[in-house]
């Protein structure tokens, strides 16, 4: 998993350094995996000033990656009717 991630990031940085064309689109990476496999570590790789959308399914995971939860990002209401 991490090899593909790093290769994609390296190619992206090469494009930026060499003067990316106007039609260049930054890659979108979806990082998945079970607990403890290093997803948060991959997200912490420097992005050279590029914007990143950091979203996790749950609030605790979002806090761990300094991101937002899926519900907050998509403005999905959470109601607890008792």
C-alpha cells in the first residue's frame, strides 16, 4: 500500500517542480486499511503546500489525522431521538 502511495506523491512533486501543464490534475488518493496499518502516518506525509482534504469515517479517526468526519464534511445531520 505505502509503495504506491509514495510513488504517486513523488510523481506529483516531479510534475510540480518541472512546471505542470495547465491541464494537470492532482492525484486523488483513497487510503484504506484495517486498524494499526499506518493510514494516519501516510496522511502525515508533507504535501509541499498543496491543499489536502482529510476526512475519516468517525470523529476520533478524524481528530487523529487533523481532519474532519464524513458527517461534518457532508453536513449530514446526526440526531439522537430518545
